[in-house]
C-alpha cells in the first residue's frame, strides 16, 4: 500500500531514475545516428530551456520526455534509420543487462534504485517498440522502424 513513507522513493524515482533512463534511451538513438555520420542533438524534458551542454539540452520539466534530432546520414539507407530508431530500446536493454549483471556478481548492491531503474527501462522498451503513432509526426520507435522499412519514411526528430 502506498503511504507518505513512500514519498521519498517516489520523488527519487520520478525526478532522478526516470530521467536517467530517458537519457540512456535517447543516447541510444544518438549513438547510432552518429555511427552513421550524422550530427545529433538531444533534448531531455519539455518546457523552457534550463541549460545546454554541447548537444544536450535540458528543459524545465526534465522528467517528462526526451527527444533526439539528427540530420542527414553519410550513406542514406533504410536499415540505418531503422537501427537509429531501435537504438533507444537497445540501449535500455543493454543497461538492464549491465545493472542486473553487476548486481548478480556482487559489484552493485540489490537496492531500490536499481529495481526502479530496471523497471523504468523495461517500461520504456515495451512502450517504445509498440508500433503506435502519437500524432504530429511523432511515432513510437516501433512505428518509425515499420514506416522506414516498409515505406521509406524517415523521421529526423523522435522520442
């Protein structure tokens, strides 16, 4: 049962753990875009800009959303765009395996933070691979993969 005693864990989860998983997810997209010769920029959150560090912009509501923007690839291929779109879920899955492996080998303690981290990572993977169109040229990663492989439709900005 959720009580006032759980508010500390709640605040930690939504203001620290969730943004961290969003950053990892978005970094996955950026990694593959850069691998294929594109310049990228990342946006963590919504609302007014708080700060910018190189290609990472952090906004006031940093715990709500994230996005990756990239430009043209050196050699434009559908499969490359599909891999860029899959980069977010891939990085989240890798982070789950790394955290669980480090806990299993006794390097990290089994702590609520890591449980929450894995939970939010699984949540992001699951909902990002569902082929859903959120409207206004904002597809899920799964929908973007489908669109680029089937129709050749490329999204240069995505969540």
